[in-house]
């Protein structure tokens, strides 16, 4: 074993009784907070700043435009250069994003720029942070952890960040001073200690001469993305992860806005917290489902997904705030099961050299679903929301059938 490999192992053994993964998931939490704090503020930007529905949904799309390159490039880059430099940079980007968004009172360009930065930061956190947390949740770093601990810790950190970021930002925007500035200042304050902590986390993948000898383009190729189980189970499931989020807390509040008056922002915030809170509560339970039938967990999640989409389609006709909350709970449960199921599939499929890259591909596919609100808003002049959500329900059922069929493949299927 080379000297470069021995040093990280010695540090891991020295910290094995602690929680070496904690700074990593703290950084992921902060990046998740920064990525989703904007979502409940959509109504504020429409009502107080006067932006149109299409423009506000374009702000959401800008986040995805920053996120997908971050996912696809940061993962393979961290396989090459190490986890720590990439996640440190991503956490710093999250801080910079909030600083730029706080200047968004000056106009839309700052909001677009801030959302792009927030997306890039979240992409790095998902691809690199998830892989790093997984590696720190196994021997020699954490000998007591079970096989799925890394995936659960990473996903729970992101989900809590998404939920608390949205909740705090929404409360501050509804009742706090300077609603277009204060939420972002609060985020900056929580990122600083996380940034200082992550630089001290043990590196699990130090740069080696072998990695330096390969071209970056070679690292960007992810052979495992062509595996049959990835294509037939993960691909049809992934877009619904954040597609469900977009429907639950971006589309539903708009559908019932006329029945809420001045409470519309608080309702949007509540749906965000309710949906993601349910997802956070459900995720630890996935371990039991996985232990009984690993291949069927995703199927159960997609059953919930189809039911949740069906409820939202019904509510597009009824325009009921309470039914909207029920739909958010069901979609939150689906989100929690599906995101963990997908991550565990990735960890079964990927080799160590592919783990971060394949995780990035997975989350990139997942975040295509977050474009749903913008797509639905742009098509709403032609199709009504009840019709569009009914179509989405049918697509969810189709995806369920594909996942159920693909789940019959062995985990080692090429």
C-alpha cells in the first residue's frame, strides 16, 4: 500500500469512534437549505415584485440549469481529485448564491445568477457529498454502520435541508423584516460553520498518480449508467423524485391561491415542510423494507407516487387547500421511499470508481422532474391543470409498471 493511501486510513482509525461523516452531511444540509429556500418565496416574488408566473417558474428552471452540470461533472471530478476539494467548493458556492440572491431586490438578473449558483452547489452536494458520506459510513471510518447507513444519512441531510430551508425562509418572508433579504442572510450565517467543518473531514479518495494519468473525459464516462438494472429500474423512477416535489409545493399552492388570500405564502411554506417532513420521517423506515425485499422497495414508492399524483389531479378540479395538504403528505411519503431506493440501487450497481459519477447521473435524472412546474405553466394556455395532472398520473402508473418489471432483474444484471 502506498504512503498516500496509508495516511487516510490511519486518520480514519483515529476517528472511528467519532462521527467523521457529520461535517459532510452538515455541508449537504446547508446546500440543500440554500437550494430550496427559494421555493416558498415564489408567491412573494409574484405578488410583491410583480413577476409573471412564467418568469417565476423560470427562476426554478435556472436552478436546474446550474444543478445538472454540477451533478454530472462534480462526481467524476471528485473521483479524480478527491471528495474534499469538490464539496468545499460546493459549500462555498452555496454561501455565494445566497449573497447574490439577497441582492435580487435590484432585479431579475441577480435572481437568475443566484439560482444558477444555488443549483451548482446542490449538484456538488448530491453527487460528491452522497458518495463521501457513504464512504465515511463504512469501515474503517465507521465500523458499526450498516450497509445502507451512508445513503440514509446523505438523503436525510438533504431532505431536512430542503424542508427547514423552505420552512424558515417562508416564515421570515411572511412575518419577518425585509422578506427578500433576511432569508438569505440567515442561510449565509449557517453555512459559515459548516464550511469551516468540512475542510477538516477525512478524505476518502485522495488523488493518486493513476487518477492523474487518466484524462478527465475518460472519468466523465460512466459505464455503469448502461447497466440493464439502472436503465430499467432507476431511470423510470428518478424523475418522479423531484417531479413530486414540484407538483406538491409549486403547482398546488398556485391552484388554491384564490381561496387563501393573504395566507397563500404561509400555505405554500406549510406544504413544502409537510411534503419534505413526511419524506424525512419515511426514510429511516425504508431500511426495514429493504431488508425484507430490496428489489420491491422502489415498486412500493411508485405505488405511493401514482396515488399522490391522482390526488393532485382530483384537487386540480376541487381546488381544496386541505386536500392539497393530503396530496403533499402522500407525495412526501413517495419521495422518501423512492429517493432512498434509488440511492441503494446505485450503491449496488456502481464500482468504487463510478460511485460519485453514477450518483450524479441519478440526481440529474431526478431533477429533470423539477422542471414540471415550468412545463405545466407554459402548456396551461392549451391544456387545463386537471387534464395535465391526469396525464401525469397516467405516466406515473406507466413508470410503476416499468419499475415493477425491471425489479425482476438480478442486481448484477449488465
